[in-house]
């Protein structure tokens, strides 16, 4: 399972880098063509699509690497048992949040599949589709950390617990 996660993490990083280069290229192309007084209208909309996808892959990378913003000042002041209880609650909530994001993303993708973007020959559903992936990854990450915290709590309780 760790091999699959490692491959997924590497692919997510490659996709994020590719999206970043594409976004920079699209924005640069828009700036250059405007400066030349012959703007390409699709660069604004293309940049929006790329930015949404890049933000989602950034979210996925931050979650997988555990480098997202998290303030644990008060949680770290709790006794060990309460600390684990709060951690279990946070991870359970994160799992539910991921499921809700994915569910809502499916609804938005379905609702917008027949709408075409204004300046690009793309369905507007592509603007919402990454929410499904982000929600699934968030739910899976939250669940995995919930299970890991539960194992630590059980091992700390000792044998027979």
C-alpha cells in the first residue's frame, strides 16, 4: 500500500508542476498578446481552469505531506489521552469533510456537464471535477490518520485494552 501511495504522491507532484508551467505559459501568453494589441481572449478562461486544478493538486500535496496549516497550540497543552481524543475527532471530521466535498463535486460536475465555457471548447464540468479527486484524497487521508491515531491510542493503553 505504501508503494501505491508513493507512486500517487509522485504523480501528483508531476501533475502540479505541469499545471504550474501551463498556468505560467497561459498567463504570459495573455500578457504578451495584450501588449501586442492583439489579445487572445481564451487566456483568461484558460488561466482560471488551470488555477483551479493547480489549487486542488496543491491541496492534495499539502495533505499527503502533512504540511497544511494546522494550529495545535491548545491541543498540545492537553494530557495524552485528551490529545488523542481531539486528534481522533479532527481526523473523523476531516474524513467526513472529504466525503462531503467529493459528493458536492459530483453534483456540481453533473450539473455543469452540458454548459460550455465561454471562450474554450470545454465543458464547465472540468472546473468542478477536481473537487471529486480532492474530496476522495482528503477522506482517504483523514481515515488513514484516524486509524493510525487509534492504533497508537490502543498501543499506549497497553495489552488487553
